[in-house]
C-alpha cells in the first residue's frame, strides 16, 4: 500500500466488522470521526489516539498538540495524556530525554496531566516515533461530532492552509527546498508555521463553542483541507460547496507547493479548524475569533447530498479534489531519495 493513512474504502470495510458491543459507547469508530466518546456518568469521556510518523523535529510537543486538537473538536477539554516513545538503536539517552521533555512541557502548557505510556528502543526503525493517546471530558449537551453538519450551514475555516504540511516540509526537506529556489527567509517562515500561526486548534474550538451554535468541527490532517471537507460531508450524509477564491492558502505554502508540484488542498493541514454553523451566526463567530487573534474565513455552505461536493472556481463548478493519500506522503515516496 502507499505511504500514509489506509485508503478510505479499506478503512470503511474494516470498520464495518463488528466487535463487542457496549451501550456506553456514544461515538465509536467511523470514517471521518477522529475521537471516541464514552458515557461514564455525569460527563462524557472523549478518547483520541494518533501517532507522529512524518515529522522528527519537536515530535513530543507535536504529539500532544494533534491529539488535543481532536478532543477539542468534540467540544471537549483535553485533560490526560499517555505517550508511547519508540526510538531507533542509534538514539542516545540525551535525545530520548529531549523528546520526553517536549511531551511534558506541552502537557504542562495545556494543563494536561501526563499519566503514563511506554518507552522502548525498537529494532527496524530509523527515526523516533511518538504514539499519543489523549483523554478529555465534555458536557453531555455540548458534544460536537464531525457528522453533525446540517443543510444550510455555513463553513468557516481558521488560520489558512496548509499550516502543518508546510512546516513539516520546511523542517524535513530544507536542502531540497533551497536547491529548488526557496529563499532562506521563506524557509524560516514556513518552519515557524508549527508555532505561528500554530497547529493547535484548541483555542478556536473553545471560542466557537462559546459564541455559536456549532454543528460540526473537524481538524483536517492527512489529505488536507479537501479530505477534511469530504470527511465532514461523508459523516454528515450531506453535500457541500466551497468557493475557490475564499480559501486562504498561506503564502509560504503556496510558494513551497509550487516549487514541489504539490496541491495545497491535499497537504497535511492541522491548524486549520473547519466549523459548520447556522449562517446568521457567522459574523459573530468571525468577530469573536478576530478578538482572540485568530484569522478566519467563511468559505462555503453545506448543501443537499444529491448536489454533491463542489468547488465554485474561476471556470465554474468542478468536483472537490479527491486525494488518495496526503501530498506530503506522496512527496516523501517519490522524492525522499533525491
């Protein structure tokens, strides 16, 4: 199989197989849903597990952020974290300690308790891997799912695309980008995307839930914004239409994608929160996000399923792009040896 997430059709086939049924599972494994929800009493427990495999720089910090994002997208609060650290035999104790400190510092900054995990020197790998599990809580009446979008909702996105993929490319493929003609200043700006505007969506998710009737939130990761939009539509049983001219592609992202022949809409996109909500509430949401220092744009609308998934572009309506794998994974597969 190709590098990256399992193909959607394979994942759908696997998830169709039923295991033990527990009525306390409010939200279980489904395509497009990135966190599980369990009824534990007065509040709901939210659980998320995600590894860091593409990046090697600041991976401990990175693992905390991406797992916290998916808790926040349910309307929940990240609270407890477990980390499994797998390192190659070439790793030193100093390097291992650095990754652990990254995890601990990220948890502390987010007021999340590091409660356990596992560490191991592992045969057959050439880079460190961090597998994270984040647990959080959400009030029963405040639960949000990817599949909650409703016909007529407006689609709002934050920060722009593609924050995560651009930063990873700049950090992992510096030599190739400079050789392709990227300036040193653009390279440094792209590297800093990890922190500015940042890959965390916890703050904007909190703002959105406080000021609007949010129907759906989703953190687009592998496959980029286009795949994140597809996942919302699939999970909700809806169609959608987005305006090409309204999608904010960040300048360094556009420059790097042009040099490497990548499509920004299919590039790893954590940091860009997708929100669907009633259209009359959009101005209030955009104003609240602006006051919090977060850029946001209305880019489209949820439509009836029979109308499909479309992009309204400069040459009329075209289907929303579909990516069999993330553009970063494609670049790594095709060019990592170059």
